[in-house]
């Protein structure tokens, strides 16, 4: 028998809008893999994998395997939102699952717009391990003017507004 708390927890989890590589590519997302050995980002070889769920798929760099180096690649799925003309203060989020092996992330989604919009109390479920996903970090798109002292994603609240904090200054009051 399912208890009320378990039923409530199960109803709050929603599947991701895109699960397979083919669905992401059809929606205009870019798929890249980071090789931990040669530290390069490369497009993965998806022959015969387009219908598979992206979570849990292992990728290895062919060049590094030929040299005897190993390690599973880090999968990054990048949103097409970067190619749009958006204001410099436009805030996006990243989704990732730290429990899946290998690690994966979906970068630069807009959690305020469909298909990523959720109702209050809902979260996406990881398609690999079925655990709750929360947006990992809220940040501005690259190219935003963030001042001379840089920008830290942890200074944004979930609405994408900058929290009140001043840049570090030296003894003369000039930003470091």
C-alpha cells in the first residue's frame, strides 16, 4: 500500500521534456562530450544511439583510448537559447544529476518558459536514476556585462535577480 507521503512525492516528479539524443537534436540542442584525459570538448559519435536515453550512456575519446588513456566523458547538452538575440541580463539555469555515472548536464535552459516550466512543488526526475533534479545554478548568458569584478552564479536568487552584495574593494575604495 502506498502511503500519502510517498504518493505526494511521486506526483511531484515529472519526466524531462526530452529523453533521447534524437529528441534533443530535433529540438536544436547541441550535444558535446568532455574528455577527462585530453580535456577537449568533442561532438559524440551517436550512430545507433539516437533512440537511447542520454543518461547513463558512456563515451570514450577514440584518440585517448588508442594511446592507452581511459575515463568516461562528461556529457553536456547545450540549449539553442545561446543562439538567440537576448538581453544581456537574461538569466538561465543548468540541470544536472550528480548521482548518475557518467555525470551529465543540460546547460542554459529557461525554467520560466515551456517545456521547462514547472508548477509549484514539482521537479524533474532524472531519466537514469529517477532522483529529483533541481536547477543547479542560475546564471547569465556568456557575454553579459557583469562589471570589472566578474560574476558568480551563487549571487542570484531563483528568480534570476542579483542578490545585494558589493564587489570587493581595496583600502582606497577601488574595486579589486
